[in-house]
C-alpha cells in the first residue's frame, strides 16, 4: 500500500507501507512522517464490487 506523507523537514513524498498495516490520515509513522493521503489502487477488490443501486422502489419485496 502506498501513502503520501509529509516528512519532518516539510517534504511531501510517497512511501510504501505493508498491506496488512491499518493506517488513517493524520497517523504519525516511526520516522516522524505524518500521513496526509492514502493512495488506493485502481484494481477492483471483492469487497469493493458494486452490486446495484438501492432506489427504494423494491421495498414491497422486503
């Protein structure tokens, strides 16, 4: 996973972090860098698949 960080010297760079790591914007890394953006890949994951749009018209079936 790639994240965009602001280093302690003010430089903004991208840094690779292990995929199993849970991070949020504002977290401080071991080197003092602050996460300012989480970069997501364009690949579709199984948990990101859109199955349809709920429009409320099918309420009679529930």
